[in-house]
C-alpha cells in the first residue's frame, strides 16, 4: 500500500506545528489513521540524561528501542551516516491512511504553506514550489495563484487534504 502523504510547510514561526496538531486532531476525529513526520534543522534528543536508554546510546549502541505496554520508540544514531530521506523514513511507518509531513519544504509532495504575521519571513514559498496547493494564513492575501484559507479554518483545510489525497470512505 502506497501511503498518502501531505505536507505542512512554511518559515520558522509560521504556525506549522500548531496547524499540524490541529489537523491530526480533526482528521483522526473523522476516522482516519494519521501518522506524522517532523523535520528538524537542529540537533535534538528525545531521550533524557540519566535514563537507561540514554546510557545505552552514550555507551555506543547504534540503535536503542525503548518499549512499554503503551508505546515504543526506536532511536537511531547517525554516527557516520547521512540524514535519511523522507522516503526512507516513511518506509519504516506502519500502515496508515495519511502521513502528514511537517517541514521538508523542498520535497515534491503536495503541501499547504503556513504564513503568520509574526513569522520569520515574508518570502513566499509558492513562488518556487508548484507542489504548494494552498496557503493557510492569519492575514489576508490577495495576490496568490493558489487558494488562501484562514489559518484557524481547520475543517476547510482538512477537507482540502482529503480532496487532494483522495481520502474517501
């Protein structure tokens, strides 16, 4: 099964994470099984110093799985490897109806561009990215070639994602 992929992209502080979280909530409320990918441009750690799994990694384990009866996580250290591609990451996912991708602005999947008044840049991503099919903004935009939605109009944005990815029951 080829997963349906749809992205949320934009500059720093443009509302990507908030929109992604709200869309996950709305789409799962509608009955879809949704997974997400979040791209980070910086060093991050989901583990905490002092935990057993942290100690395993610091001792040199290349992969560490932490498992409970509620969830599991696999941490993979990129010691001398390149960052995996989005395709590589998606290949590891369990089957689902939709994968929402936050970030990865240079990838070719369909996307919504987020814009906020307080965002980092006024630079339009739509100018150089034909895969952006809509904009979600907290201010009026009149001169775009793609539909513009209110950043908080979650129902309309979820409808758009369902249409664009051909999700239907």
